């Protein structure tokens, strides 16, 4: 196939283009450069074919903290309903007595940029979601206790220490 950089050839190719049998899987990541090499045409022509003729657009995935199963969602709803019932019976005194604890791995890593995560999608395709599951350069376990007034205790677990009831007791004595 001749180089389609020439404007006339480019327009002629666009008018005569018929949607082919898929030359590549649309479910996998693919690059304009790779398709241009495979078809022996310019990257600009491939871009026009993919964007203008096939109707694909490059979009970034939406970041979500984690994927919750239906069971996780039901458990959260049940717990929230119970807490709302207690609040309706006891009022603000109930809220002031709540102490909450959570643990989280604090990761430090080089995140993938939004541009690096972009993919070609057709306008009728569902939007992509990207879960934060990149390997980290390192991590520390942070335990936080807080009440209605704010944080009470923040504790970073030393590397290699196992979380046990003894460690929790020592942490609360600090």
C-alpha cells in the first residue's frame, strides 16, 4: 500500500474505507504506531481510521479505591442501618461515645500517569475503571483511632512486626 501521507491519497483512502474484519483485538491495549506498521500506512491515516471512521476515542479510566463485592455492600448497609437506629434512640450521646479504628497500608510508589493509562474506546463502550493495584516501592502499616473530635492515636507499625493482640495492647498504652 502506498504511503498515505499525501493528502489526496489520504482522502481517497478515507472515502473507500470499509470496516474490515478485526486486525487486532479491541479488548487489548494497542498502539497507533503498531497498527500503522502492520498495515503499512502512516500513523495519521491510522488515527483518522480509528477515530473518525471506527469512532474510537482515547479515554482515561476512572480511579476507584477498591472493588466491593455485593456481600461487602450488604454488610456495610446493614451496619449503617444499625448505627442509624441507635442514633435515633440515643441522639448525639451515642455519636460522642464511638471510637473507630482502621488500619491502612501506606504505600510509596511511582503511580502510572493518567496519560500512560489511556486507551482507545468506542463511544458506545462502557467507561473503564482502574483499580489501584500497582506494586509499591515500600509500605508501612498505619493504625489510626479517632472519635467525634478527631484522631486520638496514630501508630506506624515497625517493619516485620506481626499484628497481634499483645501489639494492640501495647499500642493503646502509649
